[in-house]
C-alpha cells in the first residue's frame, strides 16, 4: 500500500511545551495596585499631619506656661461720709428763672426758616 499523504495544514499548530504551568501572583491589574498605593500614601500623609499638629499644640502648652497673675493690692482711701441733701433741699436749691427766655433764641431761629 502506498503511503497516504497528509493534507497541508491551513494553520500551523502551536508547539506543545511540556513542563510546569506558570502561575501569576497577585492577579490584580496595575491600575488597582496604583489606587491601593495612592490610598495608603494618603492615609499615611493624613496621619503624619495629625501627629504634627498634636505635637505642635502640646509643645505650645509645655514651653510657655502663662505666668501667674501678680497680686495687686488696690490703694485704700478713706472716704469721709458726707451728708447728701434730701430731694426737697435739692429742689429748693435750683434757680428757676423765666423759661420763656430760654427758648427765645430757638423761636427766633424757627421764625427765620
């Protein structure tokens, strides 16, 4: 029997490589890795800023405590009691003149308007 010729392949077959299969670790895309790193850096930055503010405020309190106010003694003056006049005495002491003369200048200005 004559040998049978095989038909020409229309598409070349991929070579078969025998060995251990390659397994990739992480399985995530580079975009998700970048987001995770950015979030971690932002959290770290916020923590550093908060720590710095806390340290600054605590140093302000310990470095310059407010000095205790000095005791000031007010000068003592002796007041001599005086007799205050009664309301009737005050009214009698008032010099009441003719009230019409007090408003004469005002009336004159109003007439000029």
